[in-house]
C-alpha cells in the first residue's frame, strides 16, 4: 500500500497525536531537501499550536540550507499571493483550515503560489520515509528573515481587481464573521478600504475558536444571520479558519451555500468573458452547468480538492472556479481559493447591477441541497468505497471522485473526505423534500457499508 502523508489539502492531524513537533521538524527536513536550499516564505493561522509548529518547521528548513521569510500570522491566500509577489521558490503554511481546533496541518506551495502537485508531494514523502535529508554544515545554514507589514501588499492587490469607486459609492453595511480565524486581520480592513461600514462578530483572533467551529457551515453561522438582520446590513460574510473560503448571508438574514454565491460570480464573469472555461469539482451543484449553458461557458469537472482545481485552471487557461463549500478561485488575482477577493467581487457585482444579494440569488435556477457527513475511520475508507462502487453499479453515475449518483432528476455525491475521517454525502434536487429523501438514502447506504466493512 502506498504510504501517504498528504491528503486533498496538505497534511492534517490532531495536535500531539498525529502531528507532533518532532514530526514537523522531520517534515521540514523533507520539504527543505525538496527545495534544495531555496528561499521560502512561511506563515501560519491563529491556532494554539501554529506558532509551535511554525518554529519547528523553520528549524527543519534552515537545517537543509533553505532561507525562510517569516510573515507570521496570515490568511492562507495571503501567504500564497506573497510567495509569488516576492518571487520566492515556494512557501509553507501551518494551518488546518476548517478543521476543529484540536487539528493542525501543513500546506506546501510552489513558486507560483499554488499548492504543489501530487508528483512533488510524493518526492517529499519519499524524503520523509527514506530519511534522505539534505543537512548542510554550520556555515551554510539558511537564514531567517522577518517580513513585517506585508498584508497591505495582498489587500492592495485585491483592490486592483475590483471597481473600488463603484463599491464606495454605495456605502454598504457589511457584517464580517471571521470565526476567530485569521480573516479577522484582513477582511474587515479590506472592506473598510472599499468604503463599507463594517460590523464584526467573532473577530478576536483565538485559536480555540470559542465562538463557533472554524468550518463556515450554515448551522455554525446563526449569529451572522441574526446580526445581519438586527443591524439591517446589506450583506454578511463568514470565513473558515484560514480565510480562504467565504459563505454569504443576504440582507434578509438568509445564508447561502457556495454554489449560489459562486454561480452569481460565474454569471457576472461570463457576461464579460463569453466562452470562458469554468473549472469546478464534482461536488458542485448543477447550477454551474445551467449558468454555463445560459451564458456560453465551458465546464471542466475535476476531483474534489483545491490543489486539483488550481492546477487544472492553469492547464486549461480557466479564469474562474468555485466550490460548493465557499471556495472562489479568480485567476487574474491568483488561481487559488481566496475569501478576501470573493467578498470584494460580490460587492462589485451588487454595486454594478444595483441589486441586493437576495435579488441576485433569486435570479438563479432553484435547487435544494442537503449536505451531511458520517464518521468513518481512515483505514476503512478504501473498503467502504470499493463496496460503494459495487453496490451502485446499476445507477447512472459519475466515478471521478467517490460516486455521484443521478436519481429522479436529482443527484447524490458520496465521497471519502481527504482531510477528515468521514464520508461526505451531498444531495441535490428540484424540491426540498426530494433532496432530503436522497440524503437519507445516501446516508443509510454509507452506514450499511461501514458496518459490512468492519
């Protein structure tokens, strides 16, 4: 069996169980050996263990002769942008993104700011398992540079991609919920610079995530919805722990999954770039197809995973992509998920169309979605997936990533998570009742297969 460390979004694990300081130092040696004495950026999210692991990673990197440019605490997309901006050889981000507070993780980016492809992950894994480390003599150790006050470079870059004047004229009132994550040090400031009146909740940086879980699932965002209504805001936006995703709330206090916000931006882009290629994972709604058909776009489907999406965008020359979880990729800025630019783009669309967010949502084709998950240990996932492929062979389906079944004009995507010990079950249909029915069918199927596989 292939020995793997990287999942769909880097390395993840529970602090001091799966991820220890010793492991991170060794990973630093493996990563530094891969970059062969290069110049690397490093940054981290606000988790309680992130500073510990950042210093451990720096130790390993410096030992291999790599020099490190430390930007401290910063959103993942800011670290990615700054890697390319400073023309460095790559970067490392210490983050577990949307995972619960007991987790942390490691992401590795290439010089273009995008996470490294699978073939490079394999080389790092081989360095780790074979312990083939490049360790230099004392007089060739890498240096550590502190890069302070660099987040304004990232924010200024976002502003260059939107019509700042049009947004400022509207004087929007926006509620921002960073969920105690690193979005608290960027998004409120960005929106104020765009002329918005910004009201923040859960905006003190706290790695324990005391206010809500770091995943911006709708059930975790009730405070955002109620605040938007209470203060009569024009929009609300919530981030995950590392601020590379955005979930939006309209002025009525209604929360919307990323399929709807992504479709709004997709439509806006296709109106000005007819025929453009839109890349999106199989977890996305049929909305992406409907919008592409109506406005002349081409769809390229991928497996789930932001690395896969970003690399496919480069391959096919795509200008835009989105995920149902709130990830927006805008290539003119950088083809990676970025919670900051998604918020700025949404404000520009509202300003340019003169429409409220609820009006923009209501113009979209109507679909209902149910997103569920069920615990499954990582060692059982392959067995369950094999049984799932056997059990569903009679259905019309897509097997690009897990299994996506097409039943009664609806769909169910069942796939093992690449970052958590769970199976995800995404159901979609034209009616809410049908979506719930499909979800129940999918959940029962997975539960039964887990029992059979134990």
